[in-house]
C-alpha cells in the first residue's frame, strides 16, 4: 500500500511553484471558503485546485483593501485591475520614451 502525503506546493509543467488553497488561506490569514468565493466571482484564477504566488499576493491585496478601506469584493477587484492597467500603461510609456 502506497502512503501519500499532502504537500502545500507542487511544480507546474512550466516550472512554476503552485500552492494549495489551504496554504494561501494560512499565509493571507483568510479562509479557504473566502478563497473559493474569490474564484467563483473571478477575482483570482486558480490552476486546477492550485494557486500561483501572484494569485496569493492578489488575495492579500484584496483582504487589505477590504479591511483598510472597507471595500467590497467588487470594489477591491476594480482597484487592483486599475492599478495593474496603470502599471502596464506606465511601462508602455517608458518603452516609447526610450
């Protein structure tokens, strides 16, 4: 009989480290239920049942916006999406200026 141990991380085919929802909940001080809700409403994108580190960072940012600014999930997502778009526009502008 083979014994299996559950790991908090796996390596994707692309070589990226992926993490379990449980690990993400632990490091972001939230629950797996909340993370599942984030997935359901499209705030984060899992790879199967695992999360990339950038998604865990996004969970932490969402939680911070909710706690510090009192934003709901949709508001937090809008803020993060706009911040990402601004960063992309700044990168394009910098590339055009050089």
